[in-house]
RNA sequence: GGGCAAUUAGCUCAGUUGGCCAGAGCGCGGCGUUCACAUCGCCGAGGUCGCAGGUUCGAGCCCUGCAUUGCCCACCA
C-alpha cells in the first residue's frame, strides 16, 4: 500500500477507533484464567467537556491498560461518569436564574427532570471525547454514579455505617454556603486572603477586637486565658453589665486555653453559632448558643434594627452605631485574614449549627485485621503497612497529615441532585420523632398518633457515592435488583467483583487525594473489608504555558484538547502530555512539545513508508540477522523493549517513552534504516517494524495501528491492539559491537570532513575484516569518496577508535585540524589522569565494589590506547 | 504557625537504589535537499547541577544550615 508523504491523523483516527471497538479488544473477560489487571477510571463530572487534565489521565491509564494486554493479562479499564452533585446542581440553578426562575418555583421533580436531560446530553459529548483520546476502556461496562445498582450500594453502605454507629445525625457546626444554600465539607472550602478592618471595641471593663462586628449581637461571654495575669482579678463565672450595640447586656467571664494571650487584647467575646472555635469553647463550658445570621446570610431579629439586612450592608452601620456610642476604640484597616469560600459557586462560607448527617471517623467500629478500629486508624494502617502504595511516596506524608486533622465528615447536602439520604422520619402528636434508615422506604402502618413517613429531603455528598466507585461498578446490575440478597451476597456473586477487586492501580490527580482517594479507602475498607486498590499513581496538574494555572478568568490560558487533536493528532497530544513528566509534579503546557511529538509520529510514519517500499517484493519470512547492522539493531531493540516494558510496569512512563523515542529516532531511523539501504534485509526490516509498532502502541495507538493495518497480510481481525509484547530474535553481541565501531568511525569521519570542508575524502584502513565488510556502508554514511583497505599510507588518522584508519587529507589542509587534536589530547590526558589517580587510591581499591574497580581498570586501558593514538597524531602535526 | 516540594544548558524539564567526560525537547551557530521524512539530515556551541558546610574511596543524588520560588494544611477573636 502506498502511504502518503506525511501522516494526517485526522484522516484515520475515528476509523481506527471504530475498528478497535468492533474487534472487542477492550472487553474484559472475568471468566478467563489470565492474570488480572484492573483500573477504575476516575469518573469525570458530567458538566460537558473534557479538559487537558482529563486528556492526561486518559493517556496514562490507557498506556497502562494497553500494556497490560500486551503482557497477556486480562485487563479491565472500567469507564464511567459522575453526577457531580454540587457542580451540576449549581450549573442548573444558574441556568434557571438566567431564565428568571428558580428551583423552588419549578419544584423538585421538574428540576430533576431538567438536570437528567442536561447530563444525558453532556455524557454523550464526553464519551465521544474519551474515544477521541483513544481510551481503550471497556464500554460494555460503562457506569454512572446514579445507576440503580450504585444507588443500592450507596444505601447499603449508609445503612451499614448507621447500624455500626459510624453514621449519626446531630447538631454540629457545619460550613454553610448561603448562595447555594447547602452545607459543604471541609475539603471543599478554599481560603482567600482578604484585607479587612479590624475593630477594637469597649466591652464592659474589657476591650475586644473583631473583623466581624455583625456577629456580635448575641455575645454575652468574654473569654480569656486562665493564666493571663492581666485578667487574674476576674474569675470564671463573674458577671458584669456592658453597654452594647442594642443596649446593655449581662456578660459572663469564661477562662479557656483556646485564647491566645498575645493576640489583640487577649480577651474575646464568642459567637458559638457562627465560629468553630467558639462553638468548641461553648461546648466545653456548656454555654448558650444563639443564631445571629439566617441561612440566607441575613441578620435575625436579635439584631434589632438591623434585622433582615445582609451582613455586608449591616457591618458599616453597626460600626457607626458603636462609634456614636463611644465604644469604638481603634480601627486597623490593614488587617489581613482568610475568608473561607466554597470552591464551587464561590459563596462565602458562614459557619452555622445545623442538624446534619455525619460520618464518625473516631469511633472504633470497623473490623480490620481482626481488630476493632476507627476509620482514621484503618486509613493510616493500610498505607503504613503497605496494603496500598502511593506514587510518589512523598504523598504519604501529606496523606497522614490530612488524617491527623480529619474531623467527622458532614455528608448531607441541601441540594436536590444526587443520592437521596436513605432515612425517613415520622412525628408523633406528642412531639416525639422516629427515624428509619433502610434500603427501601418504610411502610406506613397507620399507628395511632403518628403521621406518615417522610424521607429526608437532603442528598448525599457526591464523594460519598464516588468513594464506592472501585467496587460499586463491579456489582452485577441484575443481582443488585434482588433485595433478598445482602451486600455480602452481591459481592460474592458478582463475577466482575470477584475477578477485578481490589483494583490494580488507581491513577488520578494529587489534587483529589483527600476528596476521593482517601474516601475510597475509608468507605471501601469499611464496606467490603478490602482495600480499593493496591497502588495509587498521582499525576500533577497541567498549567498554562506561563506556568500559571489555567483559569476561566483567563480564557486564553485554557487549551482545549479538541482544538489540538485535529491539527496535531491524538498521539502527539498523548506523548506531549507524558514526555519529561514525573509523578506528582505539575507540568506546563508547551506547543513545542506537541510539535516535537507530531514530528515523532511523522517519523514513525516515514520509517514505515520506507520499510514498506523496501520490502514490497519480498517474502515476509522470519527475519534472520545477517550483517553487523542487523545484529546491532536487534540488540538495541531487545534492550529498548526490556527497558520500556519494565519502566511501564514500574510507572515510569516518561522514561519508557524516552527510551522508545530515542530508539526509533536515533537507532532505527538514523542508523539502521540508512544501513539497510546498502545491505537490505527485508524480512528483518519487517519484523523490526512490527516490534516497534507494538512497543510504540501504548503511547501512540492511532498512528501505529494505522500503519499496522497497511502491512501485508493484515486483516481487520488482526489489530495491533491485540498483539502481545514482541519476542526479539537473539543477536550476536560481537557483531553488534562491530557496528558500534562503524558508527564511531562514521561519526569521527563526519566531524573531520565537516570541520575541514573536505568533501570527497577517502578513508583507508589496514587489516580489519569487518571494516571491509562494512566498507560500502561507511562510504555512504560518511559521505566519502571511497573506503579502501591498504597496507599503509599517510593522512589524518582517526583517534576515536583503536583500529588503524585514516583519511587521505593532505598535511596542509589537515593542519587546520591541529587545534582540534590538541583539545582532544588535553581532554584525553585529563581523563587518563583521573582514572589513574582513582586507581592509585588505596581506599578506593579496598572499599569500592570489585566490579566498579574492574570497570575503572578497563576504562583506563581503553583511555590509554586512545590517548596513545591521539598523541601520535598530535606529534605528527608538530 | 506547621508541612511538602523545587532550584541542573538561553527556555521547559528528565536524571530509578551515590559509581566514567551530566541528558532531552525547543531555541541558537554552520553546512546540506533526486534516492522514507524540511513535520528532514549532518556537524557544532552551550552547564563550577542555588549557596555554605559535612558524610563517603567517590555526591546532581545522602546529612545539616541558609537563600529564593511554588504548593498543601491549619487558622487567632
């Protein structure tokens, strides 16, 4: 087949993907007896489009899974999408606002219907984009976090945790987002620095400071450190009357070690309802708590004349009032403090006390390795004891530190999109309440005095369901409909779960280590008694070309993979994303990298073009090595294949790709293909090409498969995607070494003739049989007039080889080369001296490993021989 | 406040357990195009591996300190 001159990816990629899908090569086979390899794809949020970040993880995981298939494993890469409760909910609410309505007006059912419609459309787009990236996932097992079977798993885990007392419902201080009107977890908050005014007010006999005067209406406790001498005369429980915003209040003195005597005046008033630290102080001393700000961010009636005002509006007015009362002592306008913001929706978080559902991380209720442990302890244990390995290892510290600071996890959300909390309540006329938690709604038994069961209106944190992802996706969906089966039955009877769990590796970004990875470990160990995965590979973020974050506020900084792919090809994008990139480290987007990799695809393409034209008329055959070059390329191929194989297995993708890149470009294209033009070995060329295509396939699946399909005797049934890692024929090391010498001679010849402008030179040599055999080759590669064997003669001797070779360059021209020789001589002398002095060092001889010493001796011997040659040449010039 | 990382060629970055004269891509200088590829070939220049100590026969790599940059966590009213 005639291939066009350059590789045009857009012409082949979609057909190639369709070919793979048709062949079924991506489908896992739990019934097989092969070794397993499984990855759960981190489900992208169904918000519409894939980013470069998605492109990166799809590439990394695709490399792993394609390579696992090449190793003959039964590989499962399970794809899916996430309902992304908060993100999608916020998006739909924004749409409604723009249409001049809101969710309360249209109602829960209509809202959910509309959201379902939106995500169904997004999902289609996104799945298409995953295919465009070449992702070889098992589409027959596509999952969605809101699937019925997954919902069953969510309810099972909720129930199991509830029964174990790990999930409880209680009044706790939570992070409230007044914009989205929901709680968010600690991890979903980001802090931004803000400059504010720091006010100091007179409060009875004390001075107190605050940046938030609007929370101070209900303050009736002053707190100070028990050992603060300045306030020693005040005792815990002392009361006094202070003039305050809306008149006098009676305040009580409290002593607590949470107060930092060095900060401000060392005295503060507390607002337990709207501050976590204050809440904890209030709990310790059994103090009253009062709500000041409502859930819409407006002041409550306690604020008197300010009631109903949003806090931003009220703040200056309150300050003004206190000033007029003469209570304002100081204003510091340069106060820098952190403001907590919801990562989604950017609402300013207002701590509130609220009745919510929590996961208790400190209750010893988990049966792990025969002991009752807390969720925290299990989280620590599995990483500490090596059940789970993090790559890179340094994230283990980050992980442990996070666990140390971990508080109970608030899992209920006041949004509509998501898994509904599986709890029902009913109320008695006497005011008592009954709670029911279960997989299915309770039946109304019409008991006297009780009203009907009502389901909790809240939904669960998205991460509660994605925490189950590695195994909830492996539950057989049919079995999950059968409620006579327990969760354990489901696990035992689901073939996929039995075959693929725990998954081999979890590959994801370090930025969701806490959100997701840690929570998968938490929930999965609890629910199944197994870890979710054995290895966690964490990749870094992709930043803009200037090293800053890609951000919506700078639209020009965002690169859309779908803009890159048509122009440069998916393969180029994939390789650009892994080239020179190490785990856990961020990378900057670079157009030069993508060009380099597009060029690499073209290089592969043209190697194939050449080989196909050179082997058109020959029989396929096995490909026996004949020439020195043949042996050399086989040796290099073997070494490269081994290294790539090992590096991929050990998650060193950049290294693996580097090896491939240099083998293809430096060894195969620059030397072997050129050599084969003199002494063609078509069968071997063909087999080398096939091996290379297999080795390159995990990195560049499209171009390699496109080429593969053009090879003689290939049919659509034989895709490259299903080929096993190549077996390389044995090569003779001695002959390979001969070709290395040829390379050395050619390189030096090129250097000399280039720097002297001496074209058409002739190379002579004496008594070297393998050089005679490679004479034509040297002549061509060195662009020489001739290469000839003679007994002796004059000219410019080569110094990089111990064989006697010289170029027929006359003394006058060669004289210009004297400086080069001199430099070379000095370098070589330095090298010999270094090696010699190392060997004369007695402690080196006695302490360094023998093989290292031997190596040094050999090096010295070689260096000495070369030095002799150079100095001989140098003397001739003198 | 606590922690993690980075600092290597003009730029962006590799360098796996310490073992020869430190690597890549891009960029730069020179030469080159019938014969797979100008998305190309050939030749070359360019680095006291942030600074200062230490351990070692031997340090870009290990230890200590310092400097600069980035990030994470916590958060004091």
